């Protein structure tokens, strides 16, 4: 049975993304940078097809992976990080792998293939069976018992500190909107047949899922508390980062509000001039009408209060406007291509806005290569001709240009700020 039929099922999404990058795999119509947004099924299918295309081939190529080449490239990195593996006999190597949860299953297989091809051939059917039955990849090959594996996992996680209770962990998970995901992890944990499988499965999960699985095991294994607390801390940091990103989005919204307030400010300034003229007129009338001095003084006071309020609002709007321009830093390597920039965009990005004709002319003359170091922001609506737009995208992708497309000025500002930071 060829490895393409079982090896891809050992891979997590993080494994698959790394393999796609290392072996130059991509999905037609999508950039490599967007692979992380693709589903697990799509990524696994991509790697499986590449391995099948490598069957009988003499060399690897685009979209094609030969298993010997795959193992050799992966093991080269592992052996560089762990040169001591090269001095171990097969049994010692297997024991070392069983005591080390940091290596991924496909990485362990790569080292076994590279250092002990005969043993790999001897046990390849066992590897395939373990993969299909969702056992740990070395299950039935090593001399370690289930108790050894459980004890080793617990020993790795021991530490002394005051930790949150299981209820507090569950409350945190629910506060993150992960209640449904938590229930799925608990159901999957209950389906595992032995303690060994539970622990090896849990240790192979991504950070968030591993936290949930270990919280589920915590009531039975108190020694897991240090590891659970570490994952809990990392998860909180990640959630805080999400909040920070949301705050940045709110700042962008505030910037738009500042523009609206600027428009209002201009109207208020006109009202201010009008009110000032009225105030002068009223003061002149007061000097002429002594019998109505009190009434006119009240009117003057009211007008002065309004003027003061207008000036206060003017100062606040100026502060918001200043904050907005601080959020939009000067980045001279940016080129914005649009045929319909409004006056706000022109004011923000003066000297960086060019019409579509400029891009087409530079491309036609061949001088666009001199602008490869620039970051291009392209207004998609400027290219009403789809074929023309596809040609530009293909040209940029094939020649390594960095670019982003946008549909409105808010999206442009967000992308521009994101690039600067």
C-alpha cells in the first residue's frame, strides 16, 4: 500500500501548511499566502494528489512529491536539529521517539526511513494500520507500555504553582465562544480506547484543542496542571491579540468619524462667522437702546455661550483630525491605482495616486520593473474589463510584485495601516 493512502491522514492542518510551503504546493487560482484559509479536506487532498503523481516518477516537480524525496527532505531538517539520532540503533531510536512528544508522526517516519530503511519496510504495514485505526504511529512497535507513556506525559508537565480550577477553565472556554467545540473535543476524548491513545492524541492537537482535551483529562491527572495552565496563558494572550485587532478596526472607524466631523466643523465655522456678525450687530443696538440693555445683555450672553460651545467642538474635532492623520503614516513605497479617488483619498495619499493608464503604460513600456519594490494598492472597480484585470494579476503574481486590491476607501486605509505596522 502506497504512503499516499494513509500518510496524509497523520497530518494536522499546521503539518499540511508547512508541507505545502516546503514542497511548493498551491491551489490553482489561490496564492500560497491564502492556503491557511483553505479547509483541512482541501489541503489533505492537495498533498495526497501530489504523492500519487510521484508514484513511478524519476524526480519531484511542481505538484508532484516522491516519497523518498519527501522523507529525505524532512529528515534532513530533523537530523540537523537532533544529530544524536544518527548514532542510535533502531530500538534506541524508537524509544527516544516514544519519550519525545515534540516530533510530529510524519517527522518520526522520515527519520526512520532515512536511518533504517530496512526496518521501515518491515513495519510499513503496521504504520499504515496505526494511521487507519487512529493509533499512535509507533503503537505495537516500541517496548513501552501504556503506563510508561502516560507516566512520561505527566512527568513532562509537572510543576508547582496555584492553578485555576477545572470549572474556571471551562468558564474561560465558554467565554471565548467555544462551548460547541469543547463538547466535540470531550466526545472525541471519550471515544479513545485507552489512556495511551488519549494522551498521544491530545498532545498532537493544535494549541486551543490541546487545552480543551487536557482540561478534560485534568480531573483524573492532577499532574497535568502545569501544561494546562501554560496553554491557558497562551490562549489568553491570543485572545488579547484578537481584542487588540478589533480595537484597531474601531480606530479605523473612528478615523472615518473624524472625517465626518471635519465636514460638520466647516459648517460650524460658517455658523461661527454668522453668529459673530450678529453679536457685533447686537452690541451696537445695545448701545443705542438704553431702555433694553438688560434684555440685549442676556441675548449677548446666550450668543457668547453658543460661540464658546462651537469653539470647544472645533477644538475636539481638530484633535480627532490630528489623531486620524497620525494613524495614516507616510509610506513612500506605496502606489495607489484608481480612476475615481475622491477628495478625501487625494488629501490622505497625495503624490501616491496614479490612474490605471499609468500602470498599463509602464507595463507596456517595460519600465514597470523599476517599480517592483513598491507596494501596489489597486482599485478593483477601475478595471471594469475582467480579462484586463486577470492579465494584470497574473503579471504581478508571476513577477513577484506585492499588491492588494480594494473596493472602497475604508478597505484601502485598513490595508495601508496593516502594511505599515
